[in-house]
C-alpha cells in the first residue's frame, strides 16, 4: 500500500508531525503552501476570519494527484476551530474516490475535533473514507515533547498496520 501525507503548516508544528509520521509509516509527504501571507499579527486575524468563514485561498500545488496512493493522511492546524484555508481548498481540488483517509489536526489547546469533523464532512462526498483520526496538542510543548507525543500516537493507534 502506498501512503502519502498531505499537510499545511504555518509555524512548522504540523510539518513536524508530518515528518515523524512519514518516517514511522513509511509514507511520502507533500506540503501544501498557502500563497497568501499568513505571518504576523495582522495576518493572524485575517487567517482566523478566513478559516472561520471557510474562504478559499491560493495554494501550491493547486492539486495533488492521488492515483498512485491507497492511503492518504491529511493534516491541518486548527484555526478558529476550523481547518486552515489551504486544506479546505486542497480537499475541493482532489479526487479521493476509493481512498482510505487518516485525518489529523494540531491545535494549541482545543477545537481539533471540530477540524476533523469538518474535513471528514468534506472528504466523504469526494469519495474518501475516513478510517481513523487523531489530534496533536502543540500548545506550550517543546519540540522534543512533540516528537515523543507523535511517536506515542503512532504506537497507540497502530498506524503502521494501515499502510501494509
Ligand atoms: C490563525 C490561527 C488560529 C488559531 N486558532 C486556534 C484555535 O481555535 N484553537 C487552538 O487550539 N489553536 C489555535 N491556533 C493554534 C494552532 O492550531 C497550533 O499552534 C498549531 O499546532 C499550529 O500548527 P502549525 O505550526 O503547523 O501552523 C491558531 C493558530 C493560528 C495561526
């Protein structure tokens, strides 16, 4: 089974989760870049508003060809209790027909479950089947703690068996 991990990351935490996952489950990774500048305090407000309203954004790559993959991990940070606009946009540009999907959300403190639910709601009509999901709390954690947390999730959730 071929696995790919798709993710968006503004401040590199979801990117770190994706990197560890890639190693642990032997998957490829594809980062989705938001072409709108999301850095800085002013952009933070706009980012929250865009996420809350589910405004689309410009992303690179604009789509990902999933034909050669059986299992897709899709990860987003939590923004105002919603997936990041880059992920909302990506989902609408991808064909998930016949794909197993594992969803994950990182969050400072709370709201990640709503992110998972929203991604699931959007992926199912596009043919994907969510087989699992998990949350990673990143608030106040050092890099090393985050790495350990993700490795523990991989073990507890038996993630490597899904890619076999
Ligand atoms: C615009 C914005 C909105 C956010 N909203 C939430 C939120 O509603 N709940 C929460 O727990 N964390 C929130 N966060 C924190 C991020 O979800 C958290 O730090 C995440 O792990 C960052 O991932 P990244 O480093 O991959 O961008 C928000 C961060 C940003 C930039």
